[in-house]
């Protein structure tokens, strides 16, 4: 189980803030959206939330790509 969790949150054995940040934001968002739906009985617009979570992961991937291009990784 520990090996699975390490592979889930890392890439090539290295920590990935983009992946971990996206997971934390997604977990928080699921709770927040559930709360809103239960109290208002209306599903809120999810475009902004989707962009925010995608941006966290995208920034991490962009950083990794730039490091590989410039040979610092």
C-alpha cells in the first residue's frame, strides 16, 4: 500500500507538487461542492474549479519539461 501511495504522488521517485496540489484541491472541491448541492439543491458552475485544478498540475508539468529541456534535471 505504501508503494502505491508513493507512486501516486511522485514521478520517477521524486515529489510532485503539481500532482499533490491537484489532489488536495480536488478533495477540498469535492467536499465543497457536496456541501453546496446539499444546501442549495443546485449544482454550481465548475469551469473555474476545473481550470484551477488543471493549472496546478499543468504548472508542475511545465516546470518539469523546462528543467529537462535546459538539462538541470
